[in-house]
């Protein structure tokens, strides 16, 4: 069966410039994300710092623009001083976040070397669990002050003559969570976030700062937490963070409900914006706080038992190694369209995590590295989404959802790059059974157009996965049959498919 749908955009109705930091990732000292993940001395592809070359090349291919580090829950017990200086003098510590032994062989300078290797901007975090404003401002001074002080000269003695130039900092992690090392009330956290931000800005006024929002939309304290935290630190921070992991609850494991989490997270963004603007109104402020969705991914299989912790305080245990399906990749694609369609307030997003731990890249120690299914929609969006997000008008039949009502089968976003004349269209067909006969109107973007790229991600088996032995079972394929008539495109999308079409204006 086939149904008709339409997508309309107009050059004069743009939403916002797309912040390329929407295509960020997350690296935490957790499981084998760092050790035996991005870093494995002795691996055949390892460089002089011990970083795997194959993982570095896949990271470049993924197109990530910014990386959050060193946590995560790990951040709330981390002493930054443990990760600088001679490696043979660094202490081994018990990591209470993940019940592991931390060797500190990868720390600030090693990670910055990796960032330079893969061409990615750093987003660092400070410990507001066991520590506070004093340690945070010391860490910033160590990293970013040019020289002439004890801490900046200490950095120089460690081989970094020039400042590290880390410009984005997270003020703690998930401080509302009972699982967090030194959980705080919203007023406790709001006060410490304010004072930390104040001191850090005095050290380096050029930085950007993100305060912790709720660790999930369904936290009992969501809303109250945001309101109380921002009451304290609104004037001192630039971003509020959001975290979301997509699950299949036992009460409803249907694919349709799984895909409806796109709308759930859209409401999460919009509700958080409303709370932030309410605080601004109370404060008589014209400031409009931005959002950083700095943890997001599918995660529901590898969450319990041996997936969460192992006995004996092991080094780099294999934890939270979610194996992703074609179905998961489709949801990731739909989430990316939603993120882009909120580009007016959502400026940063970090897929959690990069390697092995709920990740798009998987590795075997001493062996190969491969792309999980979710790698592909992220890499396509990161490569092709440049310029301004246009307001999309979608007309399509849909399906009923208990939480959101009628949901259209079509999820779409359109990003136009006036500098190159290229327009990228990202499309998810959520119908599991029917093809979509789609009409796309690109009004005002030039009547003469040519196809730059057309790809689809589709699998007859939504449970198909990529493995070390079959790394390309789920991968993009050419999307054929696109008809162009002036500013009008027509294409048929397969059921349950993610699609990317990039066209270029060849005349006005």
C-alpha cells in the first residue's frame, strides 16, 4: 500500500541558524569507553599516545563536532589533579560511580591530544559532587590561564606551554539523581552552581557554562528542579542541560510507541524552554536561556545486573554495551530531525556515548572496530546539515498514540545553506507497512536543482544489527526515483525508513 504526504518549506520562513554543536558526543570514564575503547596502547593502530587509529578515523567519519568529558556520573567523584603530571606518578582510585578502578592514565592532556587528533572541540565538566567552586576555578586556571601563576605554570611544566582553550564547561552532572555521588536539592545545587559560575567567569570571562537540569523528563522533581535552580543561577549560566534515554517499557514494546518518543522529547524541550522563560519573566530579564541536550540515546537493554557493575573493582569492565538495531537507527534519525527543528533554543547535543558504552562505535580489544546501526543517521546529519533550519509544514496521515494523540507518519527537517546553495532534507517514514509517496516543495530556493546525494536506511528486519563479523548489515543505500520539477521534488519512501536527500540550486 502507498499513501500520499507533503512537506513544504519556504526560504522566507527560517527558524534559526543551525548550531553545528548539535552533533556532539560524550566520552566518560565508564566501562571500556576510554580504556580499550578510544585508548588502547599496543593496539596495531595505536599512536604514540595510545589512542586507536581505527576509532579515531571512525570518529572523524561520524562527524562529531564537540565532546563532553570526563562524565557523566564519574564527574561527581573526579579529582582533576589525578589526571595531570607524569603518568607513572598518577594515583589509582576507586570510582564509586561505576564500581571500577580508575588508573588515571588518560587525563586532561591526553584527552586534549585526542581532541586535536580527531578535530573535535572539548566540553569539559567540573565536579560539584564531592568538590565545589574552589576546585573548579583552579581547574579552569590550570587549563586556560596563559601563565605567571602557580597553576598555569604547573600546566606549562606538564608540557602545555599554551593555554588549552577549553571554552565550554558543564557545572556538574545529574545532581538531582539519588544515584549521583553527593546528590543535592535544587536550592543546594542552584547556590553552588551560581558561585562556581561566578568564580569561573572571573578567571576566564570568555567561557560558556551549562547548569544541570533534571536528569530525565520523568523525574518526580522535573519542573520544580529547573525553576529553583534557575532562580539562583539564571544570570550566571548560558545553558540548561537535558538528558534522555529512550526505552521500551514492558507495558508497551511496540515500535509505534517507541517512535513516539520523538514527540515526548520535543515536549521535554518545549516545557523546559517555558520554565526558563518563566524565570526570565520573574526576573524582568530579556535573556533567553539556551539548551544543551548533553546526554541522549537509546538505552534499555544493557541497564541492569552485570551491565551496570561487576564485583572486585575491575579496570575498564565491559559495561552498558548496548547492541543497536535497525529500529533504533530509525528513532535516532527521527530525534535528529526534531533536534534540528528546535534549533532556535537547542544549541548543543551530545549522543551518549562515543565508543562501546551505549555507543555508535564498537571495538574488540586488540581487534576490529565497527559502526553500529545508529552511527549512520548521525553521520549523515552531521555531514549534510549546514546553514539555516527552515520551518517545515508536514501534511501526512498518521497513527494514534495514547500520550500524544494522532502522530504523522512523516518526521522531517530541512536545512538550507545559502553559501553553497545546498539544501538537505531529512525524512523518517514511521509507517511500518506502507510506502510514502512524498511531495516536497522547496519554495524560493531556486527552480533549477540537481541531486547531490540521495540515500535511504531500511531493513526488512527491524531487529537486524551490525556486528564485528557483519559490520554492514544495516547501512545506507542509494535512494532512487526522485523526480524534480522546478522547486518540486517527488519521491517514494519505503516503510520504516530513514532518508536523506541533498539538492543544489544550479540557477535562481
